[in-house]
C-alpha cells in the first residue's frame, strides 16, 4: 500500500460560512472552547479521506497521520457533531444537487 501525502488549504472565511450554514445556533451565553469551524474541518477530513469511523479518525489524529492544531477530545467531537442540523445540510445538498 502506497502512502500519499497532501496538504489542504481551506480559507477560514469559507469554514466560518459553512459552519453557519450547517450548525444550529447555540443558546449558550458564553463562547465555546472550540468554535464550529473546527468541526467543519473535521467533517471535511472525514469526507476527503473516506474514513467511516470517528474512532479511526481520532486514532489518525493522535498518531499524527492527520494533523489539526487545537484538537478537541473525541467525546467533544461526537457531542458537537450531534448538534449538526441534518435538516439544514439536507436542504443545502438538495439545492446544490439541482
């Protein structure tokens, strides 16, 4: 099996706009330690690498095969991705598909 290395540059503005589109607005009165755009980045990595398991992705992150600065815990990732608005994502995908 050959290992291929690549770097991906995603503009911060793009990640912020996507996070506004797919995450429900938080009702918390204080800022979170990890902003939504980090989780959009994690979702993008899941998609691009075709990893089906959060545990496998997190193992890659811990091994250094995939690098993200300011990495949240696996439990935090799981909790925040549950906040993902499936309705909003579905609607955006339908619009993009047409």
